[in-house]
């Protein structure tokens, strides 16, 4: 009983960490797209935001 | 769990991003547009408007004189300096789509700001849940402040928030230093704030200081024609905007997460 409770707890903790890692990656991809992606169209669209939030730009 | 983090990040980013987009429109965007009138004047004097050119000529001797101090530590980076940059990076493909000035530019900029805020909100929420297993408004504000220090304040010490037309070292060198500084400062703050061991705290402090000992890549000459007053105002306003963004993201993420707690606490 105890062992299975501990096991399911550690499974839940592991699942939560995987979820955090995924959410972190999704967020990172978004920030990369608006802040760093090199494509001219993306640069032009996000230009003022890149400057305003002091991402290295140009 | 993933859905909950995504929902909280999305909502917090949307709320904070919308507020920042409004602030941005009346602060940084105006300064950027004012600076664009001077952009290129330093790089291509022949093509610049006569008025802007005169202005650049006035400022140049002073800037060159004070610039030498800076140029010395950056000597190793001379290859990555402004000449290269002006030749390759700066002139973007003129055929690429660009928002028209006015409403279109405001809307596109607002969208980019909201998307960036959502991205940051997702990352912040993910880190808070991974570290603490939960989020409260109070703890979130501490995390948000740390994120501001790591993502905006620490990099700004080496690379001041910069207007279009400012002289700068090669983009790749600055992006690399920026990433390194953000990662080192974030890790350093975590060790300093969350680990009891004196060794961990010392390592954290070293991580925070290291990027500034290494030094940010700087151009070996200063050639911006943008008046220093506009540039200085932009740097401080930009940091204020970033601080507002992080605190709003943190407060909203805490609020939305706790709302979720309250709902879960009710008998099903």
C-alpha cells in the first residue's frame, strides 16, 4: 500500500515536471519567434517590440 | 497539469501583454519613431537629410573621444564590429513585408508584445510550478521580479536597451552574450535564493557576476546620429516597461492559478 502510494506520488511528480518542461518549451518557442527569429517578415512585424523589450535587434 | 499551466500562462500573458501594449504605444514606440528619423544618418552621411547630417557632425568628435575607453576592451571583438555589421546585417531585404506606419504598425506591434508576454508567462508559470508545485500571487511576484532581473536588468548592464540606428557589435555576438547572461543570472539567482549551502550561494553570486567580467560585445566606434537624450530616455523607459510586464505577468499568473485552486477546492 505504502509503496504504491509513494510510487503514484512520484509518478504524479514526474508527470508534473514533464508538463512544466513542455510548457516551458512552448513559451520559449513563442519568445524565440517574436524576439529572435531571423526571417525578415518576423523581424519587421516584431521590430518595435524587440526594441521595447531590449532584445538584441539589428 | 499541462492544460492548467497552459491556461494560466495564456491568460496571464494575454492580460499583461495587452496592458504592456498600451503602455508601449505611448512610451517606447514614440521614441522609436522619433529615432528612426535619424537612423542611417551616421552610417551613410551622403544619403542622410542635411539637417540630420549637420547634427551628426556636431556630436561626432565628442563621441569618438569618449568612445575610446570602450573600444579598448572590445578590441578582441574588432572583427565582429560595426563595419561588418553595416555591410551585412543591418540592411534588411526591402521586399519583405513590413507593417505600414500608423494603425497597422500599432496593431502588429501589440500582437508581437502579447505573444511575447504569453511566451514569458508560460515559461514563468512552468518554472514556478516545477520549483514549488503551486503558484500564489505573493510567491509569483518574487519570481517575476527575479525574471525581470535575469531577462532584462542584467543584460541591460552590458547592452543598454537600444534604439534603431544605434551603433552596435554584430548581432550574433550580442545575442550569444544576451542568452548567456540571462541563463547565468537566472541560475545564479536560483542558487542564491533557494539553496542553503554557502558553496551554492557563492557559485550563484559568481554566475551573476561572470557575464559582466567577460563583458558584452561593443562596437569599436560610435556612429549613431540619434540624440543621446532620446537614447537615454529610451533605455530607462524600456526597463520600466519590462518591469511592468514581468510584475503584471506574475500577479496575473498567481491570481489565475489561485482561482483554479479555489475551484478545485469546491466539492465536486
